[in-house]
């Protein structure tokens, strides 16, 4: 299994952008949860905490395709460095607003800037892999590796941010996220050797969202993002309701650990089944795996259940990005990847907002039904429109 991944790093410059990209996007699993923990500690309301986190996610979702298009047109470095500096300054402003009891609207105002300037670094990393590997079979392995890296982040991030919030103070997790994203993104941007070339027509051409298959993919990932956003917030409340608030990060890490394990296994296999069929099947497994969480009222059992539910995440994400890379023209590659990130971000925002209100009204266990319903919606959209995911057969395999 290890041999399948080792060959990826023989190319010059790969280690530099992979390591810095990993550090720079580490906060993607810490930012929303860190904001929820901070705002809830101050207001006592999961609804308010979820609304602020949702504001950040919505702003990110709206802005990510534009930053992707700008990166395609002007190059990643010229876009990433100014954005991440604005993002860092806005996050500091958000924390200061909380610290000094500023009016609630300031949390939403600074949250908009935090989200709008947030960098879709995962899309930038995958765009570099696509540029280096083209349509070769190794691209599947590269995307699998990145999915595993994402899940390592989602295993470690929630535990780290909750641990820092509990052991140090409510701001500590966000401070670590701030340092990581600014430093990692700047170093990543300076890795010019592997940067995709600037392609003419990046701003004047059509948007990837007008491609039917990409639009369908965005619908699926919007529903999946709603699962992620709601599960993150509801699980924090579930742990608190059962007297184990400090274990919220562990529960969320279990969810991501399942995806990490499946990602390693999935990426090491040479699949004969088409990408389209793999995508639809993994969606079905994802929904089935989430069903038990609506029935569990025990923290250890919930950890096991979330681990099993997470097993289908990586295969779905990997095939989703692979299909997107084949559906969009090269000159719009980064923007195409960013639309997936936007869809997930929009779903996370919706999930956090609805999940927060349902948790405050009905309790955590009942609120998990919303997460399961979103998973069923993802399956319905994916199966119903799977015919739109067909594209000309590439050199590296079938679609």
C-alpha cells in the first residue's frame, strides 16, 4: 500500500507544496469548531454560535470560485498571499470583538471577511497535482493521498481545538489556526516551480458551474457539506448533554478516522469499476452508515458509529474531485475545484445553522435526523443525475 503513494514524491518540488499545503489547510477542521466553542462559551447559545460559523462558511462559499478563477488567470501566488493576510487580520478582529464584548453584529461582519478571504488551499493543491500528472492513473493516487491528508487534518483538528479551548482558553485553538493558515499558505504560494501555468481566457470564459455534470456534483456536495456542518455542531452538543463535553473532539475525530482508513485503502487499489459507478455506490454507503447515529444515546457507541459512518467519505470525495477534474477544461481547473469547495462550504453553513436551531429546540439526538436526511438527499441527487457525469474516456481510465 505504501509503495502506491511513495512514487508520487519523486517529482521535483512536490514535497514542498504538499507539506506547506497540509499545514496551511490544517485550520479547515479547526476554524468553524473553534468559533462555535468561543461564541458558545460567551453567549451560551448553540444557535448563535452556529449562525456565526455559518456566516463564515457562506462568505467562503461565495468567494471561493472567484479566488479560484483569479488564481487560474493571474497565478496562485499573486492571489493567495494578499488573501491570507486579510483573512488573518479579520480573524484577529473577530476574536477581539468577542473579547471586548462588541455588539453581536460585529461578529457577523468580521465573520464575513474571515470567510471571504479564506483560501481554498485544498483546491489549489489538487490543481497542482492535476497540472503535474494530467490524465495519468497516478492522479487517482494523488487525489487519494490528499483526501487522506484532509482526514488526518479532520482527525487531529477537532481534538486539538477542543483540547486547547478546554486546557488553555477559548481563544487558543483559533490562534493556532491563524498561525498555521498564514504561515502554511505563504510558504505554499512561494513554491513557484509546481504552480500551474496561467492560461489565457480564465476570466472571460464560461464558468465551470454551467457544465451540467459539475452543477450536479455541486448539488451532491452541498448536501454532504450539510451533513458535515450539522454533525460537527450537533456532536459538540451531544457530548455536552451526556456529561462528556471534553470528548467532543474525540467523537468528531472518530468520524474523520473512518474516512482516513478508507482513503488509504481506496487510493492503493487499481479500480476497474468506472469513476461514476464508484461515486454513486460510495454515496449509498455513506447514507447507510449515518442511519445508526439517530438512535444512539451513549458516547462510546457514538464514537464507534461515527467511525463506521466516516468510512465512505474519502471514496466519495476522491471520486468527486476526479470526476470534476475530467469535466472541466484545463484553463478553469482551479475554479472547477473551488466550486466543489464552495458547495461543501455552503452545505456546512446550512448544516451548522439548521443543526444549531434543531439542537436548541429538540436536543442533539433528534437533531441528528437532519444529518441523515441530508445524506439521503445526496444519494438521491447523485443517482438521479449520474448520467451527467459521463465524459470522454481519458487516458488514465474509465468514467
